[in-house]
């Protein structure tokens, strides 16, 4: 009977010959009986399922599993599942679980979208792994929150995969939504949604695999060391496996530059941001030419290649954000600051470390003296630069002259090659290294990729006069 039910409830997807399916609605669910929500705090903090719990529940229609009665609900081709009928008569909040099986002919990378309707708050699990840190609102690179709709590229395995959504009702329509989308041609071919528990073994995850978010940044952060500007491409990397993946290697290329990194430990379904520093010129070249970031991943028993998107507007935003001052030395007095004897995490022993990889640690106490020296690069020539001490308290000297206040100007109409020396005695624990900000020149507003590229083209390593003139005149904004 179970086998017959499973076959009958496979999602029928009709695809024209030669046309790959682009999306599949999760429209067959096993829905639990409602639980009165815990009224003492966040209703999603409590685990209502008994026995195997949320990470291991394998329900079936018409049966009591893990302390809940499970009912089949079909919503053919609809991504939304209405849970209004499960509210309590007295109006109190309830928690309901919705579960589906995803059948795949092989290990695949797909895009999963899930969430709560209106003010319904949700948690979700894929193959028993919480998606709490993985999802982000479609089109945004931020970590998930409880309410709203979220999306993530995920890895599913051959056979049956499990999707579980926990939903807590609010004071508006109660329900959840879920759908699958292709990440590449053919990635959804043969994928089916099923409600009834399959007979035999149920697969609980794919073979070890790594997925990088398709947007690589760059992050809105630049670093200045000696006479060079560096930017950062942030690769949001997620492991999908039954156990952790060890020693994953990354190799990224863009703008003619190559950077290598290694991550020692990746917990499945818990993304890690790996910062890949590049020369500002190379990120600028790649962004204006639409080259993207060529990424190679290598881990035990697996390899993959992909091209990640670089956002020119994010790089321009970084140029007008606080540019971190790097390359400090110290101390000259008081408590010592030690440089780690081993290579910093993220570098390979046989590789020459990137100039931004070998940094002293952030000071943790007051009374530490640090010295830094920089030369103004052409990119910043002509601008007025102000010291940004947010998160880096202390007594500062600029070119041996004591300075006070929150508005410390390092140079006005800075010239390429001008030297700047800072000496600081820390006033407490530092949360970040100090930076510099461009003043008197506002960043262009409401940029799309094309307009950001035009502005980046005006920046010049020999001097950014055209950029400053157009920014001052508001031309093209």
C-alpha cells in the first residue's frame, strides 16, 4: 500500500521535448496536527516533535509520528500552503509542521525557496540540517531572519530527500510557501515532490559537495597598505554532506590575479564567508569588463568550477566606505603585540601569503602603541581624507603631532606619493583597524551596474581628477 501511495503522489511534471523544467512547486505536504505555541518566548525556539525530533522525523500520511498526526494536503502546482484551518479556536498561537519528500535521480544542485506567508514565522530543515543560517531574501546577500521568504542554492542527493518547515501563526494569514528552481540547464530534470513516506531506505543527504553563492561581492571594504589599495571578494561557501568537510581549497582568479585559500572545517548547511583579497585595480578591471570571479573548489573526493558575479556598484560603494588602514607595526612600548608564528588561517604553506594575510592581531587592551606609515596612491589623489577611529579608540599622532577630536583630517587635496604617519596608543580593545574616509565628495546615488561601471572607469591609478570633477558637478548622477 505504501508503494502504491508513493507512486500515485509523485508530482507529475509535463515538459516539452528538449525543454528543461525551470521550477517545481512543492505542492504535496504531510501536515502535522497543531501544537499550542510556547507563550514564554519565541515559539520557534521550542521543539514540539518527540522521538527523532525535527532533524530526524520521517512522517507518513494518516499516521502518528513523533507525537503528531500527519495529514496529506495536495495543492496541485501551487507554491502556497494555507494553514488557516489549524488555528486554535481561542485565537492562541499555534505551531504546525509541513513535510515533503524530494526525489532526485542523482545528486543535484538546485535553488530552494521557502518561507512564511505574511506574518507567519518559520524554521526549515533539509535532510535534517537546519537552514537557519543558510537562507537569505531573494536577491540579497544577508543571513536569514525568522519572517519572510528566503532562498538558497542547496545540494540534494540521489533518492529521497526531506524538507521540513516549522511554522508559527501570527495575527494575519497563516501559511507557508516552498518551491524549487533550476540553477543550471537540466538541474531539475527528473526531480519530483512526494508526500507519502517512501518504502525502503530514505536518503538523508548527498555525497560531500561545496556550493558558492553566485554573487561574490566584492564586499564593501577596501584596505590600504603602504602605497596600495586592496579590495575583497567575499565567497559565501556552504558544505552539503552528512559530516563536516575538512581542508577545502579555494582558488579564485579575476582581473589577471589569482588568490588561494584553504578552509579547515565546514559544517554542513552553515555557510562561511571566505574573504579573497585582490588589488583594487584588478577588481576594478574585472568589474568594468564584466569578467566575474573564476572559482575552483577542491575537497576530498570532489572538485567544481564556477564563475561568480562581481557587482561594480558594490566596489564603488567600498571606495566611499571606510578604507581600512593596514600594515601596522608595534609595539614601541607597553604591552607587546605578537605576530603568530604560523601562517594565518586561510593560507597554504607552500604559497607566498597575500600582503593582507599577514596582519598583527587586533589589540585587546589599552596602552598598546602601534605605528603605521602609508603613501597616498593615485586612486586617492586630490581627495580630502579623514581618519575614521570608530571601533579603534586611542590617542593619535599624525606625523608626530598630537591630534584630538572626532574630525581628524589626514590630508587635504592629497597628492600621490604624499606620506602619512600615524602613531596610536590604544585606549581600549579594538573592534577593527582604523580607516580613512573620503570627504567633500559624495558617492554617486542609485547606481545600477552600467552606471557604476561608467564611474569606475573615471578612477585612475595616476590620479582621479575626472572622477572628482564629475562627482563635484553631479554629472551623470
